[in-house]
C-alpha cells in the first residue's frame, strides 16, 4: 500500500501496536489537519470505488516507526506468498519423484535434511528475513531454530558423526529440494544393487500360480519353456532373487485378492469423536444352529439382521426372518429409529437386503424420507465393517453354540451328524422334534443375548464401559437423539410403491384395493404405501412435481381390500415372500424328482431287455386296479362270509385327510398302522399342516397321538 486514508492509518497503528499515530480515525484526522498534510503534494483525493470526497496520504508522511512496521508487514506477506508457491511446487515435484526404493539409512538422512530446511523456512517467515539471513542465523546457532546436533549428525551422513554444517551445503540442499524434490535430499546408495534380470519376471509366471507350486517345480517348468540356446538359471540364483521380494509381492498370484489383503496394511478407524446416532452399521447373519420353522416345524436356519451404533457399540435394532431381505432390514431400522433415534449415516454392505428400491428410491425410499445418508462398503471388504462383524461373532455365534443343533465349524463332526440324524428321525415319525428350539424360544434367547451384550464391559470403549453405560454417559453430557414422533412412526417406515389407478382401484401383490376418492385419479400414477404385516388396507398419496422432480404428496385416502379373482383373503407382503420361497423350494424338489425318474427309467429299460420271451397269454394285461382310496378296516367278530366265496371285510373310507384326522382324535384306540402312516405323511407336508390348522385341528394333540401309536 503506497497511499492510506485516515481510517487505514488508524487501523494500521492499532494492528501493528505502534503508538506513533493515534488509533482512531478522528484523532488521526486532527493530526493531519495540525501538520498540514493536505497542502503537501503527497496528499491526493480518493478515486474509483473508494472515492466519495475523502483524501489519502503517501506512506512517507507517516512516522518512521510506523513506516518500518508497515514495510515489514508487507515483506512478510510477500515472503509467505512466495513460500506457499514454493511449497506447492515442492509437492508437485515430490509426487513425481519416487522414494519407494530408498533404504532405511537413505530415508533417515532425507528426513533429517528436510527437517533442517523446514526449520530455516519457518524461521525466515516468522522473523521477516530473507533466505540468506535465515541460513546465516542457522549456521551461527542451530539451537536457536530448535535443530539439535543429533539431527545435524544424521543429515551429514558421515562416519565421524560431524554435528556442524556449512552455508554452502545448506544452499545445495535448498537447490536440490526446490529443483528436483525432497527425494533428491537422500544420499546415493553406498552399494548399488544388481538389477533384476528380465528372465526372473518370466519365471514368476510359472511360480505365481494359485496351485502354489514349490520353487523347484516352477524352475523345472521354466527351464522346459526356455529356448535351447539360452543358459537356464540355477536354483541358488532364483532363491536369492526371490529373497529380494517382499512378503506381499512373493505371494501375489499364488493367493487370491482376499487372502493377499490380510497381509497388506490397513487403516484403523477411530470412533472417539463420534456421538451416538452419527453412524449405524448393519449386517445380516445366518444363525449357525437349526431351529423349528415357525410355520411347518421343519429344521431351518433363520436370518438375523442386527444394527449397531458405531460410537457406543450398542445394539440398537434387530429383526428375525427366513432370509436376508428388505422386510427384515426395514423392520430392524424401524426398531432402531423408534427406540434410539434416527441416524445420520447408515453404513451397510451391498447385499440385496440393503441395496434395493425400497430403501434407495429418491421418491419413495425409506432412507430418503428419514433423511439418512446410506453408505455401502466396497465389495469383498468386510474389514471396513469390523464393528458389526465382531458383534455377530461375539453374540450370535456364542448363542448358537448353546444349542444341540449347532452346525458351526467348531462343532464336532460326529456330534453334528448324530444331532442331524436324531432330528430327522423325530420329524419322520412325528412331524417335529423336541431337539429343535421353537421359534418363540429362539426369539426370547436372542433378546436376552442382546441385552447381555449391551450391559457387558466393552474393551473398545473408554474405561471399558458397557455400551449402555457409554450411551448414558453421552446423554448425561447433553446428547439428545433425533426422535421419531408418535404420529410419524407408521408413515416414515411404511414402504411405498408406484402404481396406476384404474377405476378407483389400485393393485398390489395381486390384491385389489378400492376407495371412491381414487375415482378422479383414473389413469394417473400414485404412491401406494403398505404395512408388511397387514394387507387389509393401503395408504395412497399423490405425486407432486417440483422443479422437474417427483416428490411424495398429500394423502388421498386409505384404500381397503375389496377382493379380486385370485384371492378371497388379502395377501400381505410377508406372506408373499413366504410363498415365493416355498415355490422356489418346490421347483428344486421337482428337479430332483425328475433326475430320480430319469435314472430309474434306464434301469427299467435294462430290466425289460433281460426278460425272456413270453407267450401271448403271459403278456395279457391285467385288469386295471381302481384308484387308490384310503380305507379303514372294521373288525367284526360275527362276520361270516358266504360258502364258496371269500368276501373282504367292509372298509370305512374318508373323503379327506381332515376327516381322517378328526376321526383319529375321536377314536384313538381304533388307529391302525395305515392310519398312522397317512397322518404322519400329512404332518410332514406344510400345505397339509396349514389345512389342519385352518380346519381347527389340534396339531399338538395329533402329534402326541401319532407318537404314542408309533
């Protein structure tokens, strides 16, 4: 600045703490008037945007003390700008210069020299000196720049341990750093390593195989592929070159990316600065023990969806289902948000349960409506979600080991086979097994396991507090969750789908829902919200369009199930998922049955080919038997067949399996082995079990009856 106004002079004096001029504009103006600066040719009228009738004065009119301070400040600013420009250039040069091949000695010397130069730069900027003056100050007294003799000795890289450095050497270091980069400060190696011969990389093609051949076998194959005129290397040469490879590089190609990753460096993620509710992480876990299916009682392994707060390690949400799907994820997220608040980030993997339209859709997605940012971990990178992985191992694996039906890796093979055979034998006889935990017992055990985990001291938390204690600690220091209000609970977690209105009706999962308010929306698309557990009604909303984007609009109506041609009772999304799963299992069973029949057809053909030639009388077809019918023997003591003929006893027939089951419960003493066989087969079929339940048959009493008869 060459010219300054009265206000700028006052501000400069106060900023630089120079009392040679007053620190207020009014007092500066009074001094200007007393000393007659306006009459000087060094005063001029302000112009441009800063005009308006005021005057400004050349800096030479100011007292010498203030002039020197202003000049020093401007010099420091120029030096800082220059140093910043140099630093930017240094970073660019450093990126171009590779220091990956430096030895430990070279790297130590480079770092020591770089530290000395950085200390000189800082001293230059902080004191407003030139580079020459800063270097002279360092040479004269290095300790004044906080550079110790041990650092200088390393930077000199001399066997004598010299602890002084000359000005010319410092200039040379600055030249190397500023022209080439910080890597140029490293000394040359005392002994150059011999370059790796080109044939070695060809040899690695035979050695770096997933079959992991030994060095000798790989060398033999490599020798066989070499032309006859080339001298092959010997074993010692290859071994020495292999020793030069690092522990990661020597396994590259012999191990997959996941195994190789376990040898590589990783980044620890600190959660000390996080607050509860900042990040929720979730994952699905297939339970490692068999339990009884809640519908048909067959053994199966349920899927557990868990949500853990990253800051406190507290399990805030969970859900149990037949498989990892959207239903379980939304239900677990609902529980977590209602009881522990809405998170800012939802960190999950890329499984179908977490990456789907119900969660991600910009218009209808649950996370979009909740204002949650959903992040996905990289594929095959479970280490990034170590918190939820450790939770699954410490809670669900431990719980699974408490059951006799545990099938994890640690389970003894013979014990696992013994449990498997015992449960299948029980199911074959009675349709169920007491060895299998019931669905209710399983859910109760899960809730207790989560409560125990949340109350147990955690090694990753300060003072080894439990997740519950650490959560309460944050609450006591003023933390408040982002709550879900009571009137928002149903609508926020209700999934929505886009559907077209047709004559006051919308369809969802083959169900038809009707409301007169929809009549005016015929042919238009609306948003249909549903409850995953209740299919009796749906919530219909308008689609608003703002700035070219579609947004969820007002509630039009609550449409009620009205029936259609396919079903007489509404089909919930939960029921639809069960039916889809059952249909897939049925298709797989049909495929297996077709294979069995195909195998048997070959045997029948061979058997028929080996039969001797028969007479026409022998190959006459026998009368076709009547269709099989379930009959019941009526033992009558006074039955006497007519002479000359053997009349079979009359048998009681049943129109359906339900009628047989009702009769068996009313007449347990008249059961025959045929009755037991048929009823046992019914209890092994999910469809028959469901039919019995809808018909009001006591399934437990029927199972006990069959068990007693067996």
